C-alpha cells in the first residue's frame, strides 16, 4: 500500500519526527515521508496495513488527518 494523508497539525520538523517514529513502529509499515510545507504524510506499507489503520495511528500520535 502507498497512501498519502493530509495532517493539518504538522507545523515543524519536530512534528515530522514524531510522526515518523510513531508510524515506523506500526507493524507492516516500511516507509514514511513527511512533507512539512504541504502537511502531508506518505506511507509505504504491506497489504496488512489499511489507510484506516494509518489514520488511526496518526490520530494517536496527535496529528489527525483532514476529513
């Protein structure tokens, strides 16, 4: 799976690092790219991970996705 999410609360590199740390611990996720200026998170994961799983993990990390 490759999916991109918009998380409006991303404001700095600290936010990006917190997101990367939270998502790389998630089983099945093997790549995370955070673009601070566009407030996007791109996730590469195996087929066991769904976009809903990632959205939940982002919310738990304090950066809920835009609806």
